[in-house]
C-alpha cells in the first residue's frame, strides 16, 4: 500500500453528479456536487433520461476540476470508485462507463460500489471513533432499513420498510400539501413553524415487535386531513400538518432503532441517507439515552461522491478487487 493513497469517487445513481478525491481513509481533498433539483422540480420528480443527459454534461468537467483542485494527475490516482447500483440505469451507465474509460486511459484500478454501502459510510467520514459493531439506519429516498454492521463488509439486514421509504413518504406528503419537490427539506422547514401535537397521526407498526417500517398509511391519513379542510372550505394548516407528520415519521424511526438496540445489545447507531438531514430526526437521535448516534454532515446525507470513495477504498483494503469489468446494476440491493 503506497504511503499516500488517492481515491477518485464518482456518484451518478440518480440526479446528483458527484465527484470527490479522498486521501487515505477519510481525508477529503475536494468534493463536487452538481445537483439537478432545479431541472427536475418543474416535473415534480426525477425524469430518468434527462438525469442521464445531465450526468453526461457534468461528469468530466467535475472530474477535471477535482483533479486540478487536489493538484493530482489522473495517472497518480490509486483507485477509482464508482457507484454501480442501485439506481437509474441511464444514470449509472454514464458513471460506470466514464469510470471504466478513465481507469483504462490512466491505468488505475476500478472498483464498483453499492450505493447503499456508500450511504452507510457517510457518517464515518468525520467519525474516527466509530468502529463496528454498530447499527446503521439508512433513511433515503428509496430505502429505509436498519443494518447490523458486524465488521466492514459483514452486514446483516435487520429490517426494512414494507412499502414506501421515509424520503418517499416526505416527498408524497409534500405533494399532498402542494409543496415543491423534493418535499423533505420543505416539510422540515415548515414543521419548525408548526405544532407537532396539532394532529395525532398514527405511528405505523409502533407495537409490532418487529424491526419493520410502513409509511404509506401515514400519507393516506395526511390526505384525509387535507380533504376535511378542503371540504369545509377552510384554510389548510400546512405548518401544523408538516410538524405532526414529521413527528409521526420520526417517532417510528426512533422506536424501531431502539428496538434494534434492545434486540442486538449494540448501543452505537449511525444514520445516513437524505432523511438523516431532517432536523427533528437529528435532534431525536442525538437526545437518545439508550445509544450514541453518529450523523453525517448535512451535505453528505443525500447522494455524494465522498461516501462512494470511502466505501470503495475500504472495500479495496479488504481485498475486494476482481480486476473484472464493473457492470451497472439498477436493482442491486443486498450489501
Ligand atoms: N431535511 C429533510 N427532511 C426530510 N427528508 C429529507 C430532508 N432532506 C432530504 N430529504 C429527503 O431525502 C430524499 C433524498 O435522499 P437521498 O439522496 O439519500 O435518496 P436517493 O439517493 O434518491 O435514494 P436511495 O439512496 O435510496 O437510492 C428525498 O426523498 C428528500 O425528500
Ligand atoms: Mg441515495
């Protein structure tokens, strides 16, 4: 292993083009993110073909900018880590194909990273004191799961959502309330102005005794409340609804992570994914007495390339390099 090991991370699984250069385990030399949120918000969600075109436009200029900022030449890299799935096929192909080409031209090894393992590493970037075993709560746009990290590379899925992911629930709730896309940050902002006890939304599966989530019923309950106000010709109390909805989602996540702590005896919890940026969840996780929580920096809750570089570099040090081609897999799941 060279004294200084440089990893180029590339993330293009959905609508964010991310590029980062990592020195050794976790020193971030530079990180770039080109968000497409403004491009997609007028459609109310991500348009896959459009996302792929934007990655094509953005990726190589970002790689060049990152190398310039880090004063590194492509040939001096030790590893390229690229997200290979899960995600949108068109978006993944742009990242993987670009990474393959760069790896061949520069003669640098390439490793494919599972996007979820990437999220799992996001809180570790700043947490030198977090070592396995720990529990990982991944709460993103497409996933809500609790994973037991026995060792890096040794993961056990303890439970997940039966239907919608937490981020998806926020986005759907925002649509019901007529808020802009993506809904999570909007609900977070408005909830701060509302009363979380104004509406008593049911906390899904709270007493099921299983590590599992369900958020689709919560959206229906919200829709029911909105309709009541509409039918009565009354103004919709958006702030109170946001605060009460956010409380129900947060209570569900907190109750199940506490259950996982109880069942495993592991008192260390790392959260990640877009919903880990949520103020109420961050506050609740940090206030828990039964476990200690680690959270990613706000900018690394949603998709980014630093987490991909770190997961790729960690996997590489565990000897996971076949030398074979990296193939995009939109349905890749188990990590
Ligand atoms: N402050 C916030 N509060 C609640 N939800 C949030 C907040 N910020 C972002 N989100 C939600 O996080 C989601 C995006 O997160 P992320 O980028 O990790 O998901 P994704 O990459 O689309 O999904 P996956 O990683 O599962 O493929 C969106 O659903 C968004 O509404
Ligand atoms: Mg993601």
